[in-house]
C-alpha cells in the first residue's frame, strides 16, 4: 500500500458545525502533515506530527485541532469555521521529517457556508 | 524564513524542452523539491536536490546551485499531459525540517 487516503472527499459545513477530516497511511511513515491550499496558491503548512507528537503548529487558529491517534492516522477537527477557511485540505506523510519525499493524499475540498 | 520565486506561467510546444526556474533566499537550507500538481489534484513528487548538480529522472531533470540559491526543472519531449503547475519547495535546516512551497509555475503545453 503506497498511498495516503483522505475522507471525506468533499465537505460542506456551516459556521456552527463540528466536523472532522481523516487521513490514513499504511507505509510505516512516522511523519504526517496537514496543508491548506487555496485556489491558485501553493500548499501552506498547518501542522506536522513526528512519531505521533505535534512538532510544528504554524500559528493555526484554534478552530482547527489536529489529532494523531496512532502512527497511521491523522485527524483534523473543525469547529466554528469561517467562510475564508474554505479550501483544499491536503494530508501528506513521509518516512521521517528529513525524508526526500512527501506523499500527498487527494485532499478534502471544504466549503464553509 | 524562506522566500521562493518562480515564474507564474509558461507556455511550451508539444515535443519541445522547457526549463522552469526557481530562486530562493533562505535562513537555512536542507534540500529543494519539485512537485507536479494537476488542477484539482494533490501534488506528486518529481525530484529532490540537496547537493549542487543535476539529477536526471527520465524526461525530467532538476538542477541545484546552493551558492546561487537557484534551481531549475527541465522537462524534455513535452507531452500534453505535462500541462500542470510545477511547485518548487525548500526545506529548512532547523530542527523541524519545515518545507515551504513556492507559488508554482503553471505550464501550458500546446500542440
């Protein structure tokens, strides 16, 4: 298994909703990432987990809450989002944070109404 | 921090060769990546350079000059399916090894 999977593929939510994005990999990678990508912009790093510990939080608002329950799973909990949070949310993984390649999942297209 | 510059758009002809440049200014450097991203899809890894020189992989080659803060991606024998955005990304040398992406170059291949 050489892929990163993400669910759901699309998500529409209101500003008062609570939802979660899920990411899974079975490549034995010990580093996992959340990126946010707006249209026609590059991916922007949000969080990095290394060996299931949060190692980077790029000043992301607290309405985004990451969780790494085990080495294969990464969640992003969403609460009280704003319309400007609408974007493609990409999960990625790599062998370690120093690896030569990050493998990206297909992303979750999030729309906040 | 990292400051990464790439041309916004390029157009090239099917079968030709195109070179996409990337310049960067960084407080610490531990490698440069090139990714390809088709519209609406996730980025896919193309190449990684950490030492000066040319890395070749099939129709794609990537070059790095650390002293000049400069890299290029060379695509040969262009195909229509190569129409995509090409993202240059630089990794920090700090403890967290953060990767920062450039704004990307949108390449259009025309017949």
